C-alpha cells in the first residue's frame, strides 16, 4: 500500500506531474464542462433534478448551477416549505419561473426530460433514492453517507452498474488539492512505510426526550420516514435524525466516511478494505438519541496497516493523518492546512486555496464522466467500500466485540448475529 522512496533526482515538475496522474478526475476538461464557456445550446445541457432541499442542497445547488452545461429544472421534497424554498432558489438564479416542484420524487424520476439527479436528502434516502434513480435511467450525484446498511450498499452498486448510470458520491475531498497532495506523498513513500492512519471526527450530542406532536401541515411525514420504522412525529427526531440508528448512524459515519474514503483512495483499495475491527464507545444515557458520543475503532488491513477512527473533541478539530516509519502528513479539515514531518515535504506542494467546501471540481469530474460515460472519482464501488468501513465500525461498537470481515464475500467470519445486521427490514411499501 505504500510506494517506493522518492528518488533524490525527483524534480518539482516530475512530482506535480505525478499528482496530476494520480488524480481521479481529468486534468484537461473543456471550458464548457468547467462552466466558463459562453452560451451552451439548450439541447446539449444536462437537465438536473434536486431531490431533498434541506441545508445541504441550499449550499450545494449554486455549485451545480454555475455550470452552463447544467440546467436545474426541478426540485422534489416532502416538506412544502423546503419545496417552495428550492423553487425560489432555482428561479432566482435563472431569473424565471420555470422550476418544477414535486412532493413525491418518483414523479420527477418518471419524467424523461430529466437526465440526472442530485440527492441531498437525509441519510435514510440516499441509497434507496439512488437505486430508484439508476433504475429510472438517471445519472446520480448523491450526498454521503451513501447507504444505510452494508446490504443496501451492494444493492446500490449492482443497480448502478446494471443500468449504466454515472454515479458520483459526495466525497468531494478526492477532488481537493490538499488531500490529493497528501495521497501522493504517501504513495511516493515520502514518509516511509505507512503503519497507521488517524481519522478524527467530533463528539456527538445527547438529544433529550420530547413529547410527540401533530405532523405540521404540508409535511408528508410518511414519505420523510421512507423505509425506516414508523415512530411518532416529534421535532427532536426530525431535526436531529443523524443521531438515531433508524435514520442514520451518528458522527462516526456521517463524517467518518469522508476520511475512510480518503484512506481507501490513498491506498488504492477501492474494491476491498480492512479485515478486523475492534473498539469502544460511550453511548448517551437517559437520552432520546442513540448513537455514540465518543468512540474509537481500530480497523486493520491484511498487510497490517491500521486505521484509527476517533470520535472526540470539537467540530473544528477534525483531521486525517497518515503516519509512517519516517514521518507523517496531516490535513486539518476546518482550515485545509497541511502539516508534515519532516517539514521539507511541504515544499512539494503548490499553493492552493480550494477547500472541501468548494465542490466545483467534483461536479466538473462528474460532468466529464457523464459526457464520456466513464467512471468518476468517487464512483459507486469506492463509495460503498468507504461507508462499509464506518458501518462495520458501528456494528462493532453496538455488539461490543471484535469483528472479522471478509471483503470478498462481504460477510463476517463466525458471527451469525453480525451477519444478520448487514441488512434491515424495510417498511412497506419501500423496496428497491
């Protein structure tokens, strides 16, 4: 998983050329794809629908709309307030009233005039929505975490591949200069043989109990729940769905998948993963929420490299660090700051200001893949394997024991209980 030592004759130009070759998205992209060209004929545009218009969609849609090759034409959401807010945002950008609205996203998928979808729902809908979109013949850009369960992940991969969809996961750090530089440093052996990857996310909250309340007018709560078990409506659950097992899996998964994805990307293990998991967690007591407050899981690859997924500290203290026998390199997610030992490694990095918050490069990569029907940077198999690491980590914590995993069969060794937890029953009528 590590590269040979950098040659003493390595030049800055050769190093940067290597970074370019290692990047998953193309270096040479047409001005039109990058959104910098003049007018684009309407019949050559990719007509995009947005499914789920919450906080994430509000922030990301402008990155899509600045590409002249994309025409956002519809928004789907089960909440009337968000549906109207989405239409207002799209119409405001294009200065017209053309944005269509759908309170059931299946109506959007059924329309042949939509080419692709951007899924920015809650986690419970990412996998199911993407599977249905692939079966409807749409290309897909889905926010992470991409699935709820291990079984749904393999189901997603199969649906995308069988239907020829171009799928990009919202693991945009693959398209950010700081993380690509870190990956190249590791691959070239500039910190020696890597033995540990430390990935730190922030502590989770303990959400207090709240009495059920009537479902607000204009809120299709049954659609909001989707495949997850029914429970009485209350805003504590709706506003903090990330911290309940039915609808998500907590910070360890919600943010952790970005770092496990970077670990996989750097090692070139997008079709496999670690084989052993062991850890501990502090779960909330006397609280409504269910997912860990603090935790640590150590996962081991077959060659002995260990990934340490830590949940602790504040939001601004998140980072990923690769540690080798001759040094280390780290990217701080909040600031995009790169540090390393020896510090001389940093002289190989070009000056860049792009951070994870700028998804433009990741969208450009997706557009290029759509035009050429190729595999984008955060393709479906890679996304599935990255989230699998987090899902297995959570199962390890919930079961309170070490787990052994076979990446080829995607099953646990000698653990029937863990194997049963790879999938969940879906609430009727939802099935893919």
